C-alpha cells in the first residue's frame, strides 16, 4: 500500500485481513473493508483501473475479475513452482533455495493467470517461513511497481 502511494498511485480502498493493515489504511484515510465480496468494496472496484491483491485470503469471484479495465493482479511468492496456499512452507519442505516474488493476472482458476514479472531470490541459509518472507518483502514493492509499469505503460 505504501509503495503504491509513494509511486503516485491512488489507492481507493483496502481489504484488510489483519489489524496492522487496517490501522495503516485508516490512518491514511483509505476506506477499509473485511471482504472483497462486500458490496461497497465492489462499488470501489467499479471506479478503479486495476485491482491489486497481496496476501489475499479470498478468491476473487468472476464478477469482480471482469470489472477493472486494466484487470486484476496478484503478488505471489514462488509463483514459478508453488501456486496456491503456503508457498514458502512448501519451498522449505522441499529444501529449495530458489524463492521468488511474482505478479500475475488473476483468473478464475487460482494462480493460473499470465505472469507479468517475477524476480528470483536465493534464500540459502533461511530456515523458517518468517526468515524467507523477510528476505522477500523488499521484492514485493519492486516487483509490483515493475508490473504496474508494464501494465500501465508508465514510469511507476
């Protein structure tokens, strides 16, 4: 959210699944919702160019996926190999040290949309989910901004 705002994007609304995101959005005076299915959130999407999902806990229904003219995108770790839930847990279980942060277009089938950009990170020596995420979090912002530049053709 902060990276989008810092790059000049207008954030129209946030679906917050945790108290920190909710508090931050409220302090920034961004309307906050608890579900993407909330009819008032859907109205906000109708006024947007793009919907960005980061660590979403709900599958976007087809009616929402069709709304934004520049489509809906999702930021996902280890998209190249671990689609769906618990990608970092599965990466560690496989003893894989090739992590990534990818951005893809959202489709009705979970994590099946075209990949726009994906950045790879060596996470050798990281042994917990938290350690891997701490390594990946800076890439969330840079990868998302690269994807928006591709999608929108801007310098964001």
